[in-house]
């Protein structure tokens, strides 16, 4: 059942369109992540759902109610901001109680709600403190506490973890995921970090320049990216792209030419082989983690330029035309710069895109 | 370490910059302050303990202890002037604070950028106007026969009021002129305070309440308190010494309807030439100002972190 629905939402600043028509629906209890590079409009879109930005055109529904022009406080949404946005002159308790007080809830209920939220978030010992006496992680918890006490219909998160250090970030990520599971609430989360998107989301909305590039579950986006943008954005390290020339197309197989390939040629099988013609360019996508070193039947034959050991795994940078080809391999292969790298790949893991970048 | 032996001797500290350089830069300001601030205050303090009537130089200027102070504190005109000043103060200040806040909130609202920048610039005009000129403008505005105040009253069907020659009219006129001159100051200070509220905190509150009043009371007000304290202190000091504008408009009259404390002191000092008594009055006024300022700082001033 659709709980949150965006219908051709647009936003213009003066003559500049920022959101160019986004339609999308989320079901109750879903964890949706908006992801994209900075400036793609993901935060603007979230702020439009919250009501902090006007909608230029389109319609917005929360729980079957048209809230396109509703005031923020009447949308029954709560938001966790990047800067936490705690009220500096109020204690932790007052920060969490503020929304309930404004809603004129009885004092006993307020106390019960805040105490319960503080228990969930382990803030009980900090209730009398002012925000300035808290660490970044604690402030973040208070911000989350402030949003859960109100039992909103929709939780919004605007890059909530980007001000935290790496360790705390992964810890909070797990906590947010647990919170989502225990509350069963609908959440919309904005991030530019694809790891957060992959780990938290039931569904990811990839945005670029105010348009939706693809919507799908994390594994769908990983396995079947709609275009080179999504393919490059999801996954770390980034997918390698090789612009190959089609030497011949026969049946469901393509013969591709590029100096990077072992022997300069590569044969791939694809059901959509008929869509490309001889002489056209095809972009071949290879994920670093799918490339294997010292393959018996190598696909790529390259010279190693540089190797980064990550302890348990090694990141190999191979020389090629244009951007280096990156391979991620387990363990510590005995390789020196200048060595020949024979990289193999399971043919099922080869991604193909047409010259415009759309998946074949 | 061979390189240390070949290195040139350490460069001398910048020539021309020595221990006393900062003192030279500070000296003009400090000297000016001593000359026009500290010295006259000390002179007044000393004078307040003397019989010092310059129309009777032959009596000399003997020290008489606290006699001047006793005279001042038992002088009913002094107290009624002070009371009138207090009345003026509690009339103008709330109007200025409330109007200033309203103007600041209007200017803080998003949209209409051009008009708002223009309005902000215009706000400085009354502040930059000399008190005496404000008084002159006031005399024109509240002129019985051709003043714009009566013209406007005429539009809504009220007969001409003789502002400056009736006690209530004159008091109202100086109140209006003071409000005109100082509301923009309050507005600018409050506007600065409002822009100190981080955008995300204001937005967080907007998600929790749709009441503008609650937003003002619970979220914006804490950021306005330091500015409000400054306004209160500056205006207290300013009202206690307010002289030129009222003097030009009404000379304290009619009767004693606008005889504020500074006008009374001026009269004692420069009409009766009893500088001893006038100095004692001025010193008492200074003490009062300091007490009021300390009170405001203690009661109102809160830093928001």
C-alpha cells in the first residue's frame, strides 16, 4: 500500500530548474534512500517532503493525504538534520519534549514518551545536559530521539551521519537500521555515501541533476544498473569502464575490440546483441571485485602500475588508456609494479552499455 | 651541523616595531578619551563636593562635603524631573522594543530582497540624524498650523491639536520623535539577533510547531536576549541624558511637562550657574545609569552557545 507518493514534483529557483519532475512511491514501513552526487537535488527533494521548501509543481501525498501545500508542522513528519539542529538553550529532555509540548500533550505523557525514547537511545544519563556538553554521536542520538517521541508518520534524515567520524558513522548506521526495524516506520534518508545507501535501504532512488536515474533495491541497482551513471555510483571501488568497438555482431554474441583486452579482442554473449551494429561503440563495465588475478583465460592483459594493500585485500591499479583499471583481490598477491596482470572475469559479471551509457 | 655555521645572523626584528609601538597606536584614542571623557567626569566629581556658583566668584569655591548631594536629594523638582524621565522611559522603550521587533521580523522573512535591502538602509537614516535636527523636524511636524501631524489628523476628521503648547501634547510629541529615532536601532539589533539563529534550528522548530509566536518565544528569543540587553542599557543611558531633541522642541515646557532630568540639570548648571549642585545631580545620574545597566546585564543577558 502506497504511503508516500511524489507525483511529478518539480522545483525551480527563479528560472533554474532544480528538481525536474520526480515521481515515486513508497510503501508503509519502507526505508527509502535518496542518493546522488552533491547538487543532484536529493536534499531539496527531502526538504520539499518536509515542507521546508515550496513545491513549484506536482503533488505530494503522505498517508493518502495531499500535503503539497500543507504547513511543515501539520504534515506529521520529523527530520534529523546534518547539523543535528538541537535547540542550544534547552536540555536534552526539553529538546525531545519540545514537539510534544507544542502539541499540548499532557505532561505525564510527555515524560513517559521522552523517557522511553531516552531508554531506546541510551540517553537516560544525559537528560539534564545542554547540547553543547554532548559529543557528536550523543547529539545525533538526541536529534533522533526528538524525532521518534512524536511518533511521526514519516521520518526524514538529511545526511545525518556526515558530521561523524568513520567509526561512529558505521555504529550509528547499524543503530538507525535497528531503529527502523523496531519502529517499523517509513523513513526517507538522504546521503551521498553509497555504502550508507546500500546497507540501509529497502529501496534506493538514484538522483542526478534533478532527475531520477533509477529506483530499485540495493542488489537490483548493483546487478542491473540502468546506465553507466548508476553503475559507477553504486559499488566501491567504482566500476571500470572500457569503451570498446564492435568488430562484429553475430546472433547473441558480440566481438569487441580494445587494446586493453587480452589479444585486443573480447567476445561477449548478450541477448540484446542485435541492438548494436558493427563499428559502434559499446561500453564494457567490469566491477573491480569481480576481476580475478592470474586467470587461466584472461580477459584483460595489463601492466600493474601500483598496488595498495588494505590488509585483508589488495587494490591493484593497472595501466590502460584513459582511467586506470582497478581490480580488488583478496589476500596479498605477489606482484610488483611493472608485472603483467592477467585479469579474468566470470562472463556473467560483464556489464554492457550502449554509446549513450544505457544498459544493453 | 655545517649549515648552521654558514647561515646568516638571525634577522633583526622589524625595524620601527618595538615594545612601545602598540602604545603609539593607542595613544591618540586614550588621550582623547582622557581629555573629553575622564577629565570632565573627574572634574564634575570634584566640583560636586564644592560650592561652585560662577555668578558669585568672590565667594570662592570651597569644599562643602555632601551638602550639594543633600540639597539635590531633598529637592522636589529634581525628583519630579526624574519621575518624568522614568515615565518617558517606560513609555518609549516598550514601544521601541515591540515595534523594532515587528520590523525586524518582517525584514527577516524571506522574499522581496531588493525592497528589504532598501528598507535596511533607510533604517539607518534616523540613527544618523543629530538629536537637535530631530528636534527641529519635530517642531515642524507638530506645528499647530502647518505641521504634517495635524494635517494627517485632519484627514481622519480630528481638529487641529496644539501639540507643543499643551502638556500632554508636548509629552506625546517628544515620545513620538524618540520612537521615530530609536525604533530603527532596535530593529537593526533584533535583525542581527534573528540572523544568528541557525537556519536548521529554525526549520527543526517549524516541523514541530506551526505557531509563529511559539517559534519566536522558544527558539528565536534566546538569540535576541544579548541584543535586547544592549538595547536596554544603551537606551537607559541615552534617555537619562536625553537633552538636545527635547530642548530644541519644547525647552522642557510647557510648564514642566517635558522637563526631563537632563534639561533640569542643564538649567541648574547654565541658567542658575550653580555648577556644584548640577555636578552632584549629574554624578547621581551616572550612578543610576550604572546600577540600571548592571541590573539588565544580570537579569537579561544570556549567551546562546
